[in-house]
C-alpha cells in the first residue's frame, strides 16, 4: 500500500507528539506538567484533611496538587511539614503526574514566605494554647514533641517564618523543659507553633 507524503508527514508528527519527542517539548497536562516539572507560584490554600494544596502561577493558572507524608517543604536548608505553608507563600513545587492524571507534589521549595512578601500571617484565626514537657527535639525538621497534661504526645512544628525570638527559644530547648506554647491545633496530636508563652 502506498502512503502519500502528506499522510506520512501527519503520521510522523502524531508519533512524535505521542512519544513526547524532546524536540517538540514536553507534553502538557491539565496542570501544565509533563512527566516531572516545577510549578512556581503563590500558595492559595493547604487542606491537611484532603491532603491537597492549590498554587496560583504568575500566569494566573491555578493547580490543585496532592501531597503525602513524604512531601518535603524546604526553606533555608531546613525541612518542614506541608502544614507549615501559609496562603501567600511563594514556592516552587516539584510535581509529577500519576496514571490517573492527578498531580502529586514530591517537594516544595519556599522562595519567599508570605511575611517576607509583606502579606503577614494568616489573619482572623483564633490561636490555641497547649503546654507540656519536652520529650524529643528534631532541630533538622524544626519540630519537637511534648507530653501534655493529658499524657498525650503532641508534635509541635516551628514555622519557617517564625520570628527570630521564637527560633532562638526553639534552639535553646532541651529534653525535660516544660513549655507553654501558642499557635494552631491541626489535629489532636499536631500543633503549629506561633509563639512561646
């Protein structure tokens, strides 16, 4: 069977497109990602219950991304949980697409915090308080565990945008210290620190 030059050219182009030929650039998915790539923009929300976050790129395009316990947030060479992100943080998210077309975040590099950008911390949220004796400190991840008055272990996370006085106090913590802290309870055993009391 003889194939016309025009049909042959169309078939070749279709083949190159389907195989993601580098000469044509990566294939675009609904989130703007082909394979593994970065989405750069401003955090719009983080939902720890559904494990989703939304980033609005400079172009205005919004991407809803999934994350899991292995997703790392890196700021100033320290690692934090995704729950530390705030609306207004400017980030680069390393993203990959699964077989169902969903976008997953493997790591997030914080380029500027909302506070660095003059947007301040999230407003209007009621702050919670808790207290207890320090059981374990992880300076690399910026977290420590306390045993509260109900004998529960609570993981306390220090925000990467925390004031200098807070990070200095965190760096001076020792096992056995009794602390009172203020911040946001995100689960029965998880607490995001805003300040030491």
